[in-house]
C-alpha cells in the first residue's frame, strides 16, 4: 500500500464506479471490508474514505500486513476493485 495522502470531502460524496459495492454513503465513519491481496487471498480491513485517483477510485484502508505474519498493520490507498463488502 502506498501514497498516504488525503482525499477530499467531495470525493466521499460520489460512488466509485464498478468493482466495489461499497458506496461512500455506506462509510460512516468506518466500514468493514474484505481486501483482496495480490495472491488472491482476502484479509479483513477498515475503509476510512474514498478518493478519485489517477487510475480511478481508491479507498483508504487499514488491514493486517500479511508480509509480517499479520502481526502488524498497513494503511494506504487501494484501488476500489480490490475492496469488497463484508
């Protein structure tokens, strides 16, 4: 995960197109989500907000860091298609 910048309030008022069934109106203030890892597995996460990135919608997520055995957490912006409802 990377790019720990901030979204805007305007970003949170629009629904991300395709890929995710989680609407910004569902996020208030935090929403549980599944985060799809690069190997296809899923880990639980917390979605804090949406923003419109260069490549499309992204969600600010906190989830377990599987590269450290889940004993640490990661925070960053992930593409909407990697996030799913719980």
